[in-house]
C-alpha cells in the first residue's frame, strides 16, 4: 500500500467517524407512535424523526363526507431519510414509490 492510499484511508475513516449528513433508507414499522427501521439495522422512534407536512394526514369534511386529501405514513412505507450531523435526528425527505 502506498503512502497516498494510506492517507486516503485515514481521511475516509475520519469523515465516517464524524457522522456527517447522510441519506439513508428506512421502512415504517409502526404508525402510532411512528417508528422507522433504518436499513434493517436499528429502529428510530418518533422523537428522533422530523416529518414534513406533506407526509402527515389531512382530511376535509364536505357535505357530511370525509375526503382524504393526503394520507399519512403507514406501516410498510419505504422512506428516504437524511441523517443529521452527529446522527441523532433524522429528517424524512419523502416516501418512495412502491
């Protein structure tokens, strides 16, 4: 291994140890309370997730009928998440197409 390769590996390990922002994939394992399994390695509870409004349920009552405008997250939904710097919170970016 050359000195150049060794330095590259040291820098790479250093960046990984800092846990910079990273896109990750997950699956909703519970809707109430919300829990997401990240890459089948660990479960993230609701208090560590930031969910944007477009992924929350919204209904409208019109002439005595309830109309679902937007469905919330459901068990089995596949998500893309952004792990924040430090790795303690996750922002749900969106739901992946089935």
